[in-house]
């Protein structure tokens, strides 16, 4: 680790073996987008971005998927909106949390089949 904490810079939080993880995810997906569309069919566009299914620091393979540029951009912008909404909610209701409290896993996105 170097360069210090830059806050919202996602790349700074990636693990050292990220290039390897990325490659495994890529090969597992056959180089194709893993998004399942509303029709139940897989996107199958060329995969370009390894994405965290649940945003955060879980870099396990189970939480990673390969997305095409379009689906990744779409997902990222939605996460950005959610993060902003969460921040606004936090500013409205400052909550002091006990460090031992587990708030539970984040809810899966409602709209899975876009
Ligand atoms: Zn896609």
C-alpha cells in the first residue's frame, strides 16, 4: 500500500492479488458479460470490467462478476446514486454505532434483470 488514503478512490482498496482475481473472473465468465437480463438470458456482450456484485471490500470470487462496458457503467452510476442517498440520510440522522454492531448484509438490488 502506498499513496495514502484518498477516500473515494476505489482502486486504492483493491487487494494485491487483484490482477489474478480479475483474470480468474474473466476466464470463469468466458470473457463475456455475466448479467442476466429480464428475459432470463445472459447478456453475452464482450466482458470488459470486473465488478463487485455487492459494493464494498469483499473481493472474494463469489462477489465478483464480469460485465460489459454498458452494464458496468449502468451499475456504477446506480451505486453512486445510492451512496449519495445514503450520505444524505446519514447527514440528516447522525447515528453513532457501536463498533460491535453488525448491521446485516446489504440488500440485493431490487432490479436484477435489467
Ligand atoms: Zn452486459
